[in-house]
C-alpha cells in the first residue's frame, strides 16, 4: 500500500486549479457571491443592526467565510468529480491505479479544501479591510479547516451518487442552498422558529457558524465541534466506501 | 497468463456477457472480435478491475482479478475505448500524473521514451485539448506503456481513426510485443483483428462462439468466398472450402461475381447469420 497514493490526485487537481486561477472568470466567480452578500447585508441592510452585542458586519463576516468555504469546497469537488466520473472518464484512471480508495478520497478532499480556503481567504481579506473587530483566532482557523474538510467530503459523496451532472445542481438546491441561508450565516439560529430548529441543528454549517464565532470554547462550542468532527469522519468513511464499491 | 472461466455479467435484464471462458498465453496478441454490444468492452472492464463480474473467475499472472485487484493494477496497461485523458493538461502532465499513480521510478526517462514511441515528444508541452483524435489515441497508448505493463489491454484502439493513422497505430502496437508483452485487443474492425492477432475470440450477444487463429477460423468455414447479387438485389456471400467450389458457384452468373479469400467477417456471418457493424 502506498501511503502517498493521494498525492498524484491532489497534484492533478492543483495543476488544473492553477490553470483556472489564471483566468479572470474563476477569481471573479469565487468572490462575487459573498461580496454581494457583504455589500447587500453588511453595508446595506445591516448598517444599523446589532446582533449578539456586536455590529452586524462583525457578526456577518465569519458566517460569510463559513458559507464561502462550504460552497467552494463542496461545489467544485461535487461538480468536477461527477463530470470526471460520468463524462470525461478520468475517474477510471484513479480506480484502475494501484492506490487505495481512501487515497483517492484524501487527494480529492485536500484539493477541495484548498479551493475552499482560497475562496474564504478573499472574504477574510475583505473582513480585515471592512470590520475593525474581525480577527483570526485558533478556533476560527481550526473550524474553517474542518468546515472545508467536511464539505469537500460531502462533495465527493455527491459526485459519486449523482446520476447526471444536472443532479449535482439538484443536490445543491436541496442541501447547500438552505444551509447557506438558515444555518446562522446571516442571523443567529435562535431567531429561527422553534418548529424548524431541530432541522437547523441537523445542518453541519449551523455548527460551523456556532464554533467559528466563539472567542473561547464553551460547552456549546465543544458540542458543535464534536458534531463537525463526527460528520467529517462519517462522510469520509462513506465517500471512501462509495469509491471502493465503484463498478461500471 | 490470463485465464477466464465462465465469466458472466448482466446490466438489469440485459446479459452483456454469458459464461465466457478462454485462456491467453504469455506474449500472445489476443483479439476479441464482434459487433457493437457483443460484450467485448464489458469483458475488458472486468479484466481490468473496472467492473465486477456477476459470476465466473478471471486470473492474470496467477492473481485473482476480484480478490487481488492491487496486484492486477500493477501489471496492466489500458487503452480505453473512451478517451479518458485530462484535456486541460499537457501530454507530459498526463503521463506524469499516471506515472506518479503507478510509482514509475525513472519518471523523466520513461515519459520521454513513451512519448517518443508514439512520435509525440515534440508536443509534450501542448494541451491535450489541442490534439487531433489520432494524437489523443497515440497518447493513450503511450500512457498505457509508461508503466511497462506485462499485459496491455486495448479497447478498440483505432476507433474513429482514418486508415493511414490506423496503420501507424498498428505499427506501434506491433512494437509493443517485442519484449514478450501479452496484448488483448477488442475490435470490430476485421482488418485490425487479422493484421494484429495471433488468436481471435468471436463474440456474439455476449457469448464466445469461436476461438482460434484467424487462419484456422477461416479454414473452418471455408477459405474462399463467392460474392454476387441475387435476383432480389441482395448481396449473397457463399463460403467455399476450395477455390474450385467457388468457381463452380460462379458458373452461369455473368453479372459480377467476385471470388476472394475469406476473411473473419465471413466467419462471423457463417456462424451467426449477421454482419459485424
């Protein structure tokens, strides 16, 4: 067994990513949605709003970082993985190579994390420029990394399960889009009606948003952190299993 | 070297491969010939660990394909029917990643010789998306040879290529067997099977209906074929054991009778009543 079997998969993704980065459209598309939210909600609607004893912008930016890292870690991997499996057939090259299914998983997930971190770093820069209270704490960075890892795993799972490229958009509409809006990115989850709260707490991004805003870990933060770790492990194991059982 | 026993695979209600058995000797060029949908690609996918058989057993170099896939993957090179190159990467990068996946030792040297073998060294830094179909097929072949595999699987290696490029491809395939490599080819081109294969297995509707050398297969059904158009305007091909029998058949027909050597398509028609298309 090759312990570094994941590296060629990661290296390939980075070669492709580097080429995409050189195109203006890629940079713009990674930035445009969170920047729109930042302007519309942060500077527009939220100018006179205070949440959790802080100005709205300071509340919003960590949420946008979480949302952006989720979107980019998940979407790029889900879409590329699905296309590679169903249309370009490059996935065959991986499964026919003498490496383990978990190596394929690790390589793809790390690549997804890089994409998620890249997009969220743009929001972090915007945060430093616009919010005087914004800072990067160890809890913030750890949660961000964990969030990227979790959603990149989910991206692989979607890429493996989706029966067509259109299906990946359907998964996104059902799971990712509601998470972006209801998981505490724009407003605290305690403002959500009691009836749908259990559903909100089933969404991993809710727990990311809880932990990423903590200045210091408390019981609530630890529980949410544990949920993120459990979800990440479960998604990684399930994704590896899907790759292992892949057959044409 | 390769042993296939009672191999079966279904997709839903469709039996793609039914109880297929054959053996391939070391250093042999073995062809699977049949029309589209005969089960050729399904067999290749099962032998190369991409597809799991419903029943039966495949062994390569003494390793079980389903139970020891790692050992199999180390020993095989594959040219798939569908192009699975990374089009947004260069030829060199495609081979580099493949070489890393297969832990090729002298990476630069092996990539250089693999690309030179198919005359693509000068285009190593070009994106694959800028390559013609023929160049991409050649690159697929050089990628498969990069790991110096003991068995090379070629699934319709010259599909979609014009005749001149196809012959270039055949020359490269002929070179690959110089060092005693076993080659398994699927094709629906009669000429390709006859030009390259030591033995040919003929597949029809998922079943192996004949297996022998092209020469023996033709001898089995008759070495001469008389071709003519009958009164209904249909092309009739009559296989005969001797040239004299074919001439006898042609007697009395002065409207364009052709007598020629039989080919593997005549064998297929004789055995199944259908054409390879």
